[in-house]
């Protein structure tokens, strides 16, 4: 087996920042230590660099099958590697939707053929597929996804009896998009009456309001408590919702967990004036005060995970009037650099960043042998230079859609190398053409 010895880097792992050499043998980390040597290993000197566990992104939309003009498993997983993301969990609102066991296995076959990063897929719940959910093996995939507010793909689950049935009939993590559809429709009707289709983008967080988010997430949490379901609330966007989550028990004991996405930590409603539809997401980017409260909850452990909700669209699709411009944007290449920038600004330590982006997703979804730098674990590693400023521009984007809401932004840190199962998949702008990605496995009894 090929051996690689990473020398002289600073390792950020398990709440420590230490000088550490890493010996990789084949797919796995064989040894961690100081002043390691191995005459048979290829030596890579990483002096001045930091090594993090590969980031695990629990929410992406890679658009395959059916929407491949926006992105593909191959293009977007390569972009993920450029951003230090070695593992992703892809969402079910493709075409066809991943709402049967047969379609789930077809998607896994696509991942095996096309992906450059480790992969799993979420199984979509609908108003009429409860029997399929009951048949789903708890180790088959990352978990169940419910759209409790409509979003791209029209997978709204709005039958209360069905929702309770799903909550009562699976041991898997149920990841939920929480926005109250009735509130959104009412708000949208008022703005359409005034503006027609050309509603100002700044109205997006008013239409998809704080109240719409809170109504839906509070109902979902109440139902999870009633049924004992294992609920994970995706992409929180409001300060008001933070009171719904606990921080007085460890993650391993939580039945209800929470995620925040990069765009809700970075942008605010003040940015609609310059970014317009490029920062149109569901749930909406809201106020600076909401953003501050999200950061506070992330740091005090009411929020457990940082993810991307990477969801590319073509620029010509985004550059339409409000009612026609789709929500979502590409983020996997820039999520880790954005969080490293926040760390440089003193908002979050490197240790906590790794906890929220690497350790916690692995623990929350019970992913086997990933999310940590440990002997015997897969060698999924992100190498970063914290002192290499660079500007996001068209010519360094890896997304198929070829735009980013971060264009023009200068980040102070750069991902220089990404190892995927012991293979150097990305190095300083160059991608390996070899695929070494693996389907995720789980430590679930």
C-alpha cells in the first residue's frame, strides 16, 4: 500500500492545536506523532500549514439527476474538495425525487460512478410514502429529509397526520426544512398585489418571515418531543428560534439538534441592495441582529453543525424578477474559507470551527471512521494556509454554474491540499482525475 508522510504541520483536532506528523497507509491514518519517519513513504512537508479533518457537509444539492445544467455530482464534488469538504450528504429534491428505495439506490450508483468526495444521500419524505420509509434500513443512508415548507423541487409535506406518522416510524435522523407555508403564501400575496412579479429582493425576509420559520420549527420540535423522534432542524435563520434548542446536555444525548448555514452567518438583509437575488435563499437571509444571535447560539452549543445548503442555479435563472428567480446558491468551495475568515476575526476558534464542521456532523449522523484525525480512521484531511490571501473570482471557481455570492471577497486563508481516503484529490488549484470516494457507512446499532 502507498504511504504518505505529512510533516511539520499544525493539527487542529479534538479541541487541540498541536504540531503533529501524520503517516497515511493506503486509505487510513496509520500513525500520529512527533518526528515520524518512514523510509517507504512519500514525504510532504507542510510547514506553515494547518491540517483539519475533512469537512462533512450535511446538506448539499448537487442537482443530479434531472437538473444537471445547474451542476452534477462530479462538478460539485470537485468544488467541495477545493473547499476542504471531503464528505457530503445530498438532498432528495432532484428529478426524479429520491423518495423510493429504488431511486435511492440508483442515486448511490451515480455517486459511485461520478463522485470525487465521499457521499451519502437523504431519503425524501412525502405525503404518501410512509410505507417506503418504514421499509428503509436505518444504515442505508444519512437519514430522512422533510420539507415542512415548500422549496426548490415541490416536496412540501403538509399533512399533519403523515408528518406524525413519519416521526413515529423511523429511528433515523429526520432533517427538516422548517417554514410555515400558509404564512409565506399570505405574505407573498400582499407583495404581489403591490408589485406584481417584480417584488424588491429586500422583501424576501419579510415574505419568508421570522414568524414563518418559528411557527414551523416550533411545531416540528413539539412533535419530536411528543413522538420521541430524532429531529435535526436544517438551516436556521432567526434569533427567535434559538430559544427552542438546548445547550445543557452533550450532543450525544440530544434528540433535537440544529444546523446553521454559511450564508446566514455571513450575510444580512443589508446585503440585498448589492447582492440581490444572489443571496436569495430559503429560509431567507434575515437581519444583522438575527445573524448575531445565530453566532451566539453556535458558540454556546444550541446550534450543533455548520453546513452549506449548496444549491447552484444558472446565473440567468437567478437574474430574473423576484417570483421567477430560484432560491439557492453555490457554497461548498467557499464555506471553510469563510469560517476561517470568521476565526481570524475572533468570532470562533479553530478548535470550535472543527467541532462544528467536522466532529459534530460525524457524531450526529453516526458516520463511521470520519470527522476526526485518529489512527485507524480514513485519511480525509483538509490542509489550509492561514496566511495566504486570495480573492474569489470567476477564473478560480470550480462550480459548474460559474458564479458565487462571494465574488470579489478576499479571504485570508486558503485550502491548499485535500486528501480523500488517503489520496491527494486537490492541490493548489489542481484536481486529481482519479476517484477515491466511498459511500458512507455508519456506527448504528
